[in-house]
């Protein structure tokens, strides 16, 4: 039985999460919702690692994009506010395709559990990520929907 908690890394109350090892798992959050934005406020997330780590050397980047992103994270922590970001047609299509992809994954492999956000403190600092679903005790699924011109 999982114990349910009701706080975030900065002490503000938000949606409930369950703790599994070094992870806080927010099952009920909808990606893009106010609660989801609050959970990832001021935290380095997996989708932003490309701004912090160089892809070829896997070392810390040191450029204007890195500094701008670190200032953005600091500003979120100070203001407790996440600025809105653009949601394009590709992302909207991906959200629509995600339900179908998860159904097909479940048919082909095993059942999945929807998940909103995870914070992992394994390395002594929080890193967040938003898998589309969890699989079993240790797996996750991230669905991708490519543009048509890549499929031909």
C-alpha cells in the first residue's frame, strides 16, 4: 500500500503524490494543467536537459541558452510562477494520438497506468519528468507522434 503525501519540493500544497523510493509520483495530474505546472515549477525537467547537457560529450553546456534556462528556473522559484509556453499543432496531435498509442501498447505488451508527473531526487537534487504512463513496477511509456513528412 502506498502512503499518500500532500506537498511539493518547495513546501506549497498541491495535488497528492505517492512516494516510491526516491520518487514522488503525481498520478492524477493532467499534463499542461495548473497543478502540473505547479509541480514542475523551478525544477530541471527531462525535456529541458538538451539545454543543460551537450549531446555529443554529455557534459554540462556553457552557453547563452544554458544560462537563460537556469535564470528561468531561478525566476520560477522566486516568483512561484511559470510563464505560458506555445502549444503548437504537433503537440496537440500528439496528445490526441497518445490515447490510441497507449491502448495499442496495452494490447501488445501489458497494462499501463496513467501518470502526470514524477520528481526523482536520486542524485541529491530534483529532476522532473512526465511519462505518458507507467508500466509495471519500474517501467514507463513515452508516446511520440511524428509529422507526416517523416513517415513517407
